């Protein structure tokens, strides 16, 4: 028998260290070639580490949440034959049990193993129903919250199987499948609770926390809010869907917003930029790479619609749909999650009235979309019902002046209120 050592691979982009997010195996498990052993988190995405060999796991090289250097020892597998570890380099038999419980010291960099990218964490089997404090807000995406509301499920009674206890759609299904008697074990909503959970902030949640903290510390945020009459835009969208939806696909509001950004940025190129505050250089981009903030089960991700300036409405719609699905299913690559020049964020029907979006550094502008509501509006002295929507956008005041930001949003307003101008060259 021999020992095969798998080392933390060089994932590229100059990354020197990654965070070990989760193990999919434990000491003593038998593994086969291409089986996923662990997930690691880079600055951009979650990455699978597969096994290149068949064998038995004899030692793990770290704990979830640990930051490991590229080239450090990740896992040891006992294999038939000589393996890739010289006989003289193998641990003494007496030390083998200890290797199963302690992280081995890093060894020299080996040839990187193949990696497969993903952006979601593994999902564990649902646990028994729980009863949280009535004031506790369990981790769950907006889609899961709406699903729970539709099903009449109190999220505080559901055990989450996602990262950091996040509740997933399958957790709701498992909760329902347990039947009324099991659900009743959650207890009365008025019962006293004295338990406490400690949830490590690791993986994607840690990266989100770091990026949000960095953005608020480094950029001088300011927000600007304007309401927009989207009645005509919605009429156009419905008309196009009725006429071309079956053959070209349905249009949401987002492709129109992407088109409006493309047109408005022609006159306001300073918004389509990335600021290198260390080098004190602003990089204005001719290409419009629109980041579309997307909620997934592991947190907020921003897949990028590249070269939006060259896309039609339906092309943009198809790409937005493809990227959103890839992000939610954990299939978005690092390239698809990086390189945006301006970001569009929306909470859809949960968009509220006003929000203050955080910049996606190193970008200098982010456009936030709030929900569409029917409101009475005075037009030419008459009160009429119109479909109104607020844009809540944020800018980096270090490089964007308040007047420029206001004029940019007013340009977007004009384009969206007169949607024909979106297509006038």
C-alpha cells in the first residue's frame, strides 16, 4: 500500500491562499476517482477539489474555516501501489492515528490537481424540526421566505441544512413531509427559550462580510433616490411579451434597465468605471459589463452580463436568465462572477420603497431597483393611477460628484419613462 498526498491546488489569478469551506469526506472513508473531497473558497467563487485516485482517507489537512496556502497538504489517501509519497517520507506506523486527528504540516508544492468551479455549498440532510426564538430571523433567501409564506410555514420552526444554518427550499419540503405531529414538536410560539446557537462565519458568508466591510470602509458612499413612472415601459414590455414571448422568450424589467444603462452611460462614462484607489487611477471602460446582483442559497452573488452594449433586449434577457440560474445552482465560473464595470441590484417584489445599496468595489456606481407599485399621481392637474418605481442608487463620492450622479439618474429616468428613446440611435 502507498500514500497519495493531495495538495491545495493553484487555482490561478495569483491566489496564494484559499479558505477550506467544507469537507465531503472524513478519515476512514473510501473514495473513488473524481469524487469531490472538499470545497474551498476563493475571493470569487467556491471550488470543488476532486480526488484523482481511488483509496481510503487517512488524514485531513485542515478544519472548515481555516485559510490554507496553495501547496499545503490538503488530504492523504491510502492507495494500492506506491502512491506519490516516497516510502521514506511516509509517517511512522505509530504516528498514523495521530495524523487522523491533527492537521499535518504543509509539504512542498505538488503538481496542481484538476478543479471544478462552483458557487454553492453542499447540502446536508434536513434535521428534526426546531423552535427558534420568536424574534430570531433565520437565514433564508427571499425566494425561500416567499415559498414558506405561501405554504404557511413558520421559518423559525425549520432546521436549515445550508451553510451557517441557511434554510433551503428542500428544507421546507422535508419539514412538510414530516407531517403535523412532527411539526407540532416545535412547541408553542409563547414558550420560553433559553438555547443559543454559535454559527461560524465561514465560506461565502465570510467573503460577503469582508467585501461589504471593505466597501463601506474604503469608498465614500452616497445615495440618490428618484421615482420613475414606468407605466409606458410596462405597457411596452407586456406588448412585446404578447407578440414575441412564445418565440423569443419572456422579457422582465431587467433587460430594459440594462439597455437604459448602456444608453445613459454614453453621456456619463465616469459611472462605467473602476477605481484603483491604491494606484490613484480611474479606469473608464468602453465596454459595459453589467453585474446583476443575484440571491442564492449561500448568499449574494454578482454574475456579469458582458458587453451589454452589443446585446438586444432578448439577448440580454437570455444571458441574465442563464447567469442567474448558474449562480443559484452553483455552476457560475470565476470569469462569470468577475469583471463588472457597473452593477444593477434588485429585490424584485420585495424591493421596498427605498434602499441604500453598497458599492461592488472597485466599481464607482450601483443602481438599485425598488418594487413597482400603483400610486395616484397628479398629471396636468388630474389625479391618475400610474405604475411608479424608485431607483435607489449609490456612488463613490471620491470620484463621482453629486451633480453628475443626479444627472445620470435623471437620464435613466427619461429613458425609462419614454421607452422608445431606448432604441433611438
